[in-house]
C-alpha cells in the first residue's frame, strides 16, 4: 500500500520572495545501494511563512516489508531582490 509522508515546514527571513516550493523524493534502494526511480509522484508544493504540513505519497506498488527507501526533501526559496536572507525550516517529517 502507499506510504504517506508529511513534511512540516516553513520559510522565514527578510527579502523579496519569488519561488517558494518544497518537494519530496523517495527511491527504492537495491542491496548494492543503487537507487531506482522516484516513488513519489506528488508535485512540488508552494511553501509559506507559517509552519504547515505538506503531504507527499510514496507509491507502494512493489514494495515489501524490509525494503530500504532513501527519502529526500528539497526546498527552493528564491530571493528576487538583493540582500535578502531567506531560510527554510523543516520541523518534522512524519511517515506512515
């Protein structure tokens, strides 16, 4: 079955924000450590200045107990003026 991944995050700081997104990727790892194609089809989501949950779904087709999965979370915060200092904070990641 599918696996839900909830990333609790926000961005903060001074500056003029252009793009502000967060995305997750998950890869099935082979016994050699090689990674397969991504198991998450959920698109990147717009992230805000208030901490919130961003939901992603790992497609469970073909997964079996004991599989190893590599999970990564990527945030893109674009500052469109000069001199801004914007940061992303990930407060937690819930898997289940």
